[in-house]
């Protein structure tokens, strides 16, 4: 009896961790859908090395948020960082700070679930009470189970990317249909540096240029925003006029309405998710 309790306990811990990761991902998607974007400044680092960022809300009020993850190369005090926020929530708008912890917790939870199922199967095989699971283990052995665990894990990732892309496409379609279309001017570029591998497998630092655009809001005041899509070479020129779209009541959520800037994100996510699932389905048939 104790053996089964251990297996159920491990699976339960894994399910709780995965659920916590999914809840955090849902919070992030809500922020990405409804949040306003601005720039904050690292005010200090907390005891865990997480940056504490100060930014100004829409009414001029000062707000502070703490990063979700710390690191040995945390940004120094005074470093500007992008922030996304709503009236009741806010996060540092970088991939690592937003997605690092939820993805880690979710995947770690899946590992616990798979480990619990494996323990359950081994116990069932040893005492002959596992029925179908025991027979599966007898015929499949551990290597095949490991392969199926890997296929299942990456399939979940592919499905998640596909669903995220579809959700983003629906939001972009709705914005295109109901949003305000206008034009703006590229006034500058925000440079963001990332490390990537070159053809020789060496890590190199690549600078990505994110266009900064000014346009006239509904009240005639100038609104400035930075595109969240950048490229290693500027896709626009300073002073170039670009199409802009924004929600009727939220000009601060404006986006460049070109095909690449507006539609590339959802198309890439849907395609990547679909290809991942299709490839893994083919692999599963061959196991």
C-alpha cells in the first residue's frame, strides 16, 4: 500500500507544480493581451538578486515591481528595463523574467508526473497488480517509455505554441477590425543585445534594432511606443512613415501595422507549433 501512496504523492506534487506554472502563464498572456508597455529603471536589487524596477503609471504615480528571477549578471542599478502593466498587475517585460520561472515550474512538474507514473508502473509490474500498465512495461521496457515521455513533453510544448499563436492571431484580427488606423514616424531605434551562436558554434553578441515610433493620439498629443519586434538590421529608416494601429481607447498599446511587424508573431507561433506536433506524431508512429 505504501508504494502506491508514494507514486500518487509524486504525481500529485507534479500536477500541483504544473498547474502553478500554467496559472503563471495565463497571467502573462493576460498581461500581454491587455497591458500597457512602458520603460522602467532598476532601483535596486533585492536579497535574491532580483531587480526591483520603478516605473511611472498612466496617472503619473510611481510604481515598483520585483523581478521573478535573479542571476549573477543581474542588471545594475539605473539600467532601463521594459515593463508591461495593468491597473492591478505588472511585470518586467523580458523573456527571462516573464517566462523563465513558469516554464521551469511547468516542465519540472511534468517530470514529477512522469516519474510518478513510472514508479506506479514499476510497482505494478513487481507485484503483478498493474494490469495493462504492467504488461506495457514488460513489452516496452524502459527505453521505449523514456522515448514516449520525451515525445509527450515536446508535444505539449508544440500544442502550447500552437494555441498561443491562434490566440494571438484572434487578438490581432480583432484589433485590425476594430482598432484605429493611422500613420506614425520612426524617430529612433532601441538597441537590445542578445547572445547567439555563429556558423562556427561560437557565441557572439548580436544587436537587435526595435523601431521607436511617434504618432498623434486621439487627443492630438504625441504618443511614443517601441515595437516589440526587432531585427539585426534596421527594417526602417529614421523619419520613415509607417502604418500604425491601436485600440480605440488605448493608444499606448499601438503597434506598427505592417505585415512583418503585425502578423509575423502569430504566424510563426502557429507554424512552429503545428510542425512540432506533426513531427512528433510521425516519430510516435515509428516507436
